[in-house]
């Protein structure tokens, strides 16, 4: 199928990740970060295992040389990013974390250039810059002067590390994706993350919190496990394999667009004209950065 279908799948993935932001907001008051991440991935790992057994009948058995690969993707990409992200929100503002998070495509692209020898075209760079401008408008609500008040603290450092973790995971996945099917790489990333989380969950001693959490919390965790984790990450791995890590991560700039829509519909937040303009700018940036290859490449999924 044509590459524009791969782009549509990545848009769907960003929509699911945006929904995970809403689900996470509903869950974090009741469940601590390590336990929340563990529940998300233990469910996702189990369901993905059942899906593989049903669809492919056979699960890839890791060889000795595969262990370092799955350790990296599971600990850096899954464990590292999610834990650092949750902790960053405890110490820093939404403005700070969003601005730092929006540098993800830039860091991914730079790592791709350094590690993989990827080329970056002026069009792609221009599209990235436009998207980041849209994100800045979104998080400041058009009050650009508020950027002058940004002061780095421990939460900002956590978010910087989280972005580096995610970018490293994306670039590393591109480097090794030819060795595995996307579904197998995703499954073992989930599994290794889940196993690595166990001692940290025990330290949080979440037993009393789990029994008192409302039903909506568990529904939110199921959403994050199925849609944001299994479907979202599978699409991402396919996209990384077919169009590269830097091109794939540009779509993450669409997350605040969908977050605006979902926040308005679910959390009943006010939808202002500046947010609409910001969303259009972000979409424009993504389109410009991808336009050069829309008709020149085909992918197989």
C-alpha cells in the first residue's frame, strides 16, 4: 500500500496517545507512577501475547544476542520514558514540560543524523520548526511573553531525560527493526519493561490504593494498555521501519492538537480561537515536512 496510508496510521496512533493523556490524568490521583506504568504494560503484554498466538500461531523466541536489544527498548523506551514523564509533572509546570517535550522530533532527527547517518532536508527542518511554533502557541495560549518566565528545575531535567530516552528508543528501533517483525519487537519491549518494573512497584506498596481506586481508573488503564500501548506502539514500529524515526516522531506534534479536542469534549475545557490556530499551524508543519515523500515511496505492512 502507499506511504500515505502509513501516515494515516501514525495520525491514528497520535490520537490514541492523546487519549492516553486524558486517561492518565484520570488515573494518577489514585495510582503512583511505577504501579500505573506496570499495570498499563502488564495488561498490554498479556493481550499482545494472546494476539500473537492467535494471529501468527508462533512467538519469536529470543536468542542470546537479542537480549541487549530488548533490554534497551524495554528499559529506555518504555520504562525510562514513562516514569520520567510522570515524575516530571510532579515538579514542573505544564508550560515547561510541553516545551521540552516538543523538542522530541528535533532530538530524534539529530540522533538519527549522528547514529544512523540520516539526511535532513531543508523542507523537513522547516516543517519541524513550524510545528514547534504551533506547539508553543498551544501551551502558552498565544501569550508568547510567558516563555520568559521559564526556569529550569528538577522536573525540567526529568522531562529532558524523558525526551532523550524516547528519541534514543526511536532511533535504536530503526537500527534494529530489520531483524524483527514490529509486533515481536513491541511485545518484548513491553515484557522487559514489565519485568523491570516489579521491584519498583513493590517499593510503592500500592495495595491499599488499588482497592480504593474508582472504576474509571481501571477503565483508563485498559484504554492506555490496548489503544495507546498495543495499537499505538505497533503502528509506531511499522512507521519507524518504513519511513524512519525522525519522520515518525514528527507526528508526535499532533498530540496537542488531539489533546485540545479531547479536553474540550471530555474535560469540558474552553476551546479558544488561538488553540484552533495553533492546531492548524501544527498540521501544516507536519504536512510540509512529509510532503516530499508522499508520492515517491511505497510501503509494505
